[in-house]
C-alpha cells in the first residue's frame, strides 16, 4: 500500500519509495548538511549520547554517538533538545549538530549484552560527554535518517572496539539508582525526574538497561524508551494533579520550528486530547483539505497505546501536566498542534515536548467557555486561514464536556 508524505514523515530511505515518487520530496527539502567525513577506521571523539536500534530483537544494534573529534566545550549541545529550544536553534542548527555524529555500533543480545554495553551505560549516565576512542570495522557510511520520534541520525559504522579515554562524571542520584538492584524502573524514572534529571538523559539511561530490578534489566530500543519515559513520568504527574482543584478557562499559544500549539484548559477533572493537524497545500500535506490524527484519554486514563499520534501524544502530555502541577490544578485539556511548511525536516518527538512547554508560557484567560471558543475560532481563522469548527466537532473531550454537567456549571449560574 502506498503512503503519502503525511503518513511517511520522510522515511525516504525505504527502497523502493513507498509513496510512488522517484525521489523523496521531503529529503530534497533538507538544508545543506554540515557533515564531517572520516577517511580512516579509527577515531577519538567526545560522546554525548547512545542509540539502541529496534530491528532484529532480541539482538539489537547498540551504538555510541560521537563526532570524529574531541570537543573541548559545549559537547553536550550535540544531544540537548532543551538547550536547542532555549537558544532558539533553527532546523539547520540541529542538523549541523546531529549530522556530524557517527553511530559506532555493534549487535548484542538484549539479555546478555557484554562489555561494550557497559561502556555505553557509562556514556549514557555521564552528566557531561565522555571522550571515547573507537576502532571500526570499516569507514562510516553517511546517510541522514529522519524520524518523527527519534532525533536525526547521521553516519553509522560497525565497531570492533571502544575504549573510554576520560572518566565519566556521573550524578550521585543516577549512580544510586543504577546501583539499586531492587528499584523498579518506573520508580527510578520518577525519583530521578524529581531530582532534576531531564527526560533526554533518562531515555538514554533506560535504553541501555541502566534502570530496574537487576534480573529484569534489558536493552530498550531508543524509539521505545523515549515514549516509555514520557508515558511513565506523565502517569506519575496525573496521579498528583488529581488531588488538586479545577483550573479556570485558559488558552495558551506559541510555536517553534513550524510547530504551533494552541492549548485549551477547561474547569473539569483531568482528561486530555491531542489533534495533530497538517496544514493544506504544504510539504507533508499537498492536498487541499486539512489532515489530522487524534488520540485522547478521560479521567481513568488510556488502556492502550496512542497509535494515531504515537510518541507525540505522550511528549505533549508531559508538558501539559508539568504546567498543571506547577499551578496545583487539574483540568480537561484540548491541544491543537498546527504543523506548517516551516517544519521542513522531521526532527524527532522532542520538538513536540519543547514546543508544548514554550506555548504554555503564554496565557490568556476567559470568563466562560463560550467566550474562549469564540476567540479561538477567530484566532485560527486569522492565523491559519481555516475554520477550526470542523476539527472541534470531532473532539471527544468536548463532546464529553457538553454531555456531562459538573459542580462548576452549577456554581457559575
């Protein structure tokens, strides 16, 4: 079955192209990549991250990501989504950092990973990038790989051996969680998050089997560990906010790299819905009508994976929950993500998480639902040139709100 750009998200490396094109229209839009070529089969680089592949389970490719040189300053910028958004980096900046990284990898068993994974664990747990010397089977293969979940990857190479050149500096809380053989992975993620370890670092540590009850620890593909981390942290936050009072009518809006988020808070108990909308006549949606995917949950939570919005569902949810937790409120939340032509290259699910957090810094309050909904209809019409009512009619949380009365309704009469 042929896929359109909306479904494929730039997986141009599939051969033959499953969209029917002779070339990938997304890949041809990629900005010029700043790629450093390596003409030898060994190098010493400053490694900021690791990557665990998802094909061939229970034997997976485990790689250490590093540029083909030592970096004296700002080595952490090669894998730092929070810092990228904080500094306002553009798509070209992110690609420049990611495209020079070499994924030096080897295939290992999930349950019996061996010495190389021990080195990968030290890199993953380190609070600063670690200098590593790599001995390769062959020179690296340079092929940019985009994803709507994982961050962009550049070259890859098969590995003979890796040797740590510098001593990893590991946060004491991370070291304690790694050493605790009776601490469940979900509990470890919650504890470390509360200690200020961000989700990017937690994803790395989880993927290389660094958390959990000792006999149950195993490698987790990076793609899965990203969503698992967001989902686990989100569930913990949901349990916290359910004890809080209900929020007022509020709207938030902002965007980053062509991803704009309109977030609506309603004074109800916790529920959440995300619409990911691809604007008409754009790169990912050349059709004349808007395309969208959506998933939702009510107070009792989801019973299965959000298969339509996939990782973006959980990445957006954690940003929303962080905001509610900081306000000590709960509420029903409707999120509308507008994906425009500015977003020329899929960069990974981090863009959803960070764009959500940025949007939640810009609030507008309303006295009633009618006032808020009238405002957003005019706002979307002016900003994005379409009638948002066509989407709102499909909202499950709005349907539930309108069919169920709350104490807030009676108190506001």
